[in-house]
C-alpha cells in the first residue's frame, strides 16, 4: 500500500472539491434539514404527551423508540461517511433501514408494535413482506436489503467500497482509484441517508400527524415538494 504525502493528498482533495463540492454540500445540507426536522417532530410529540399526561399506546411507543434509535444511528452513519468508512457506514445503514421497515410494518399492523415493545421476536421477512406493500416508498427493498446483507455478512465483494481517510496524517490507507472516487461515493451515501430520513419523517408524520403543530406540518410539506422536484430534475 503506497503512502501519500500530505501535499499529494491536498492536491487530490482540491481537484475533487472543484468537481463535487456543490453536490457534496447540497446532500449534506439535505440530510441536516431532514435530521433536524425529525428531531423536532419527536420532541413536539413527547412534549405534548407529557403536558397532557397522555400515555402512548404500545404501537405508538414502538414508533417513538425506533425513531429515536434511527436518529442516534444516523449521527454515527454521518461521521463514518465523512471519514470515508463506507463499509462500516453500510453496516449501520442496514440496521437503520430495518428500523424504517419495522416502523412501516407497525403502521400497517399495530399488533407488531405491541409484540416488539414486549420483546417478542418478529421475523425480518415478515416485516419486509408487510412494508413493501407500499411500492412508492419501498419499491427497491429486496435488492437493497440483499446488497446490505452482503456487506453485513462479510462477503469479499463489498470490500472494494471500504476506505480509510485520515486527514491529520500524511498517508491514505486505500488504493489510488478510490481516493479519486471519495467525494462521488460520499455524495451517494449522504443522498441515501437523507432519503431514508425522509422516509422516517413520512412514517412518523402518518402516525402522529394530528399531534404536530402547523409550522412542522408546513415544513414537512415543503420538504416533500422539494424532494419531488429533485427527483424530476
């Protein structure tokens, strides 16, 4: 493995920044926007319930717990992408994706939430079969889940995605072609993170729509519209 000097690394980074800086910043900003909105949504619901002394039903409590876990995992995923640890990010992303699928399944079948909150095992295949009924949200579930599982189970094929960048040191531990591709990959992964967070927003909104204030609902509508416009570009 070749060692790169800090000057060589800086040169490569500057070249990448010129090519991909705008897209990189846009995807990071979209993730931040979606992440902060989801945080605000869960905060408003918790505060409203506390204020009214109203308990959560089991399926509601399951959704709140899964959303909180998703938010924690997304912070870790964000850091791993920034460091170029794409393989490690994908391992966490699989768990996050399972969170989203389980929330979707609970929305369709509240009894699953009751089972989950009582620590009853729910088969992932059952969750996927319920969640993917919504084709607009989860059209590519089987293929994506298969790709993520391949990474989780340490097949040799995904190792080409793995990289380590340490900007404070004078070398990069990764093959030369992947240094050049770093920003491209980071953009793709931030987009995936942002899109999955938007799915979580949609599911949480469906569950607790009547308890969210108007300014939050307006922001959700704005982000939906922005997301649709981005897809149509």
